[in-house]
C-alpha cells in the first residue's frame, strides 16, 4: 500500500446559504487521509456533514475553503472534462438504489456506458461478469420490481463497478436493509475490496457497520472530525464522548438502568461497580483472580464479552468489587496500572 494517500482533505470547509440568506457551515477544517485499497468508515449522526464530505471527493460538491486531492490531483480545480474523467474512477451507491424501473437488471448495469464508443460485445461480457461477482447471475432479465432490497443494492453495486473505479463511495448503503441483508451486503463489499483492491469509503450512522467492515474510521460531529484512527485503536480507547456513545451501541458491557434498579445486583454503598476493557489483545490476562488473592476483595463478574476485531481480541468485564474501602482502593490502583481501560461506574438507583 502506498504511503501517499489516494484521497486527501486539507482544511476543507463547506458553507451553504440558508433560505434566509444566512450561511450554514456544514464542514469545518476537515483534515483526512485515505489510503488506497483500504476500507474507511465515516460515522456521525444525521446532519453531521457525512454526505457532503464524500461528495467533495467526486466534485459533486466544491469546498468553500481548503482542498481535496485524488491521486495527487486537486479535485476542486479540475475543469469539466477532467472532472468527468475523474468520476469514472469513483463509483457511488446510496441508501436508495436509484434503479430505472422500466429497464432490466442487465440494462440498468449498462446505463453508465450505454452512449460511449465502446465494444458492445465486451461491454455485455463485462456486465455478465459483474452479475456473477455480486451473486446475481440469474437476474439479468429481471426488472427491479421483481427484486428484494438486497438484490437491488447488489445491482446498484454492479452498476457502480462498470467503469472499474478505484474507489466506491457507499452513502448509507445498508440503512434501508434488514440486519441479515445488511451483513450480506457488507460481506460482499469486503470481498470486492479484497478481490479488486478497490478502496471503499463507507458513510454510516451505525457503529456496528464500522466494527464489522472497516479498517479505519473518522467520527464527524457538526462538520468537524473529532476523532480518527484504525478501528481497533478507536474501539479500545475512544477519546471523545460521542465516539464512546457510538461504541456503546455495539457493546454488551453497558448495563441497562433496569438491571441496576433491580435486586439482581443488590449493590450497597461500599461496593464498586467497575468496567474493564482489555487493551492490546490482553483479554486473557487473569486480573480478577489476582486481585481477589492479593487484595482481599471479592470480585463478582456481572457480565463479560469478547470478540475479534481486526484479528485481535477485544473484550471486557463488568465486575462488582466488595471488601474494605482501603482494600478496594488498592485493587483499583493496581488495575489502573495494567493494560486496561478502567471505569468506575455510577449506579444510582431510581427506585
């Protein structure tokens, strides 16, 4: 993989005028580098500026300030003919599939190249190969109305690949799909990244999509990137509150308030409810038995979770520490020096 980024945002700003004529800033000093052949996720809530950001890559939107480069060329300075050529290197799929209802699947995939001076036989062979690649070899003659949502998105993906692009922009491409179909489409996208070496940029508001698919992630909040890095590092040690909240949606270590309010835990004032996240693949280190033996505290495991993220284990525990206040403090001091992230939880009951 080249050290030079395929796509680079440098101090990018984007301002739109409101209906009342007042400016509305959508992107704020965005700095971002995306390496070739990577899968890069951009996550944020609705209105964060995600779609505007990726539309600056293919020149659909022009930055108000700063620059966007693609393969070393400044996108926002390209003339129309050069911009058309650039866009052939960038495919795009959306939440809405945007298929022509009166055209067959085969014809929909052919649409981007229909009016170009190309060998028709080769073009038809290419469409056939793409249908095989996206798992729809028997749907060439079908119409969109005969397809499921997942099948429609597969057609949209095949259409986006017709020009052999270097990059595929995926703008909330799985948001309209059920969970199983979402997983199937994400698996297909990862396979295309592996087989074709195509760079994927995935815009989403779901951290589970980032977790299951991406190599890198940037968190966008009100037009500003507040955190970015490889997915494992961000999941293990999120710095920003918004990032932590997104990650919490994928974790089994977040205790519902109903559990805290119930008699299941039966917490007393001297006890400590502690969340441990293991760092750097240290999920197998026997910390709980060690503190029980050496600090005279009882450590009751409430819930635990472990998963593999980017070929490394990521796991954690929620435990209740019980004992003398001084012993609990010594145990927490010891834990705080280990390769873990330690959070003493609040557990105020509501009843």
